[in-house]
């Protein structure tokens, strides 16, 4: 036991290996990227071998790194489960609800409404996690997941929240310049959201095809998350494919404007799933009931 590296180094290494990026690991751990880099190097010095092949761009785990990652993931998972069981036995976990959803959903839809939930359930604490994937899963400790798609999940009990509608949105002056002409989108500056972990969302190409619009010829900007893309739209840098659940309030306030006649329904919706292991928790069920009512 006395030869084990500090837990801080192992948790940092686990985050880097799991998220595939030191920058993303820094964001999850709420530390700077140099701090993550220093922790990984310290762990390599502690063990005596390289854990990442830095000749590749981005760096990839070495064979030793893969072996350590599997052991670390298993060990941290067991520790987390043990802590959760202890909390539950002490009566604490029953009052906590952990929900997993996308960053955009958390920032623009869920968080602004949580104060209403606390008015109904003041003794419950909601912990919000926003993983890099656009399909939040039931990792250890997660009670509830908010997900976008067709609702065909079998990892718990699922309820539909609302249908999702997409529409091009931008700063009012940019939308007004289009004069309600969908074809003008092909020459407008477009804002894209592309990420290897966000393959489930409809994209501009899918929208252009569905609306039978000519292929885009204007400037294009690409972001790897919806928050950055939304800020770019608010800054007047182009037109974003807006999801009603996220952009509705900004449209209502006049910060963004939707293109008249540009709405499209891809036949998808937002859903809430309560994990099998959490169906017995009164706080989790109360949170799900509130979500359905709020939606």
C-alpha cells in the first residue's frame, strides 16, 4: 500500500485517459491544464514509465497507460460505489440526486429552473454533471439522465419531456438581412457544432437536405460544444442551427431571432430516464416528476 502513488495523481490520469484530452480533464477537475500536465508527469516519474505516447497528436496511452487506466477505472469505481453505499446507509444519499445531461441542456434549460424544484423539495440537493458525450450514460452515482433522441433506452424507466424543434437563429440584424428567404442561408456565415462525442445531433448538412436548400457556399465556423457556438451567434458571427429548448429564452428576450419559416422537426425529443438503481429513491422520483411537470 505504501508504494501506491497519491490518489490525486491517479484521478487526474483517469480523467485524461477517459476524456482523451488534458484540456477536457482540466475542465472536469476544475484546475488549469498545466496542473494536469504536471500531475501526469509526476505519476510517470512515480511509476518509472511513460503512460502517454506524446509523438502522436493528440497523445495516446501507451500499453502501460492502458493497463493502468483499466486498473484505475476499476479501483476508483469500487471506491465510488463504496462511498455511495456508506452515504446511503447514513441517510445522505437518499436526499441527493445526481443528474447527467449535456452542457447546453444544463446551462440553458435545467439550471435556470432548479430554483423552482428547490421550492418544492428544499431538503434535496441536485448535483448536475455534464459529460463530453451528447448521450449521457449512467456512470457510477448517476441517478437521472436527460437525453436527446428517439427514447429507445433500456437502462431504466424513461419519460418523454418534450419534442425538439430546430430552426436557424442568429442576432436579429443577421436574420433580418436574410429577408425570410431560406435559400439565402446557403451564402450566409454558418456556425457548426462538431465533436467526435456529439454524433447524435442533427447538423447543418442534414438540415439543408431536409429543407431542400442548396449546399452552403458562405463562411463556416466550427465549435466543439453548443455553449461556444451560442456565444458566437450572440456575438453576431453567423447563423446557428438552434434547438428550441436551448434558444427559446434568448429568442423571447430579443438576443437572438429565429428565421421565419425555418422550423423543422427531425422527429426527435428530449427524454428523462431514472436509472434502475435509483427507482427506489424518493428524491430521484420526485425530481423526475418535477422534470416532467416543468417540461
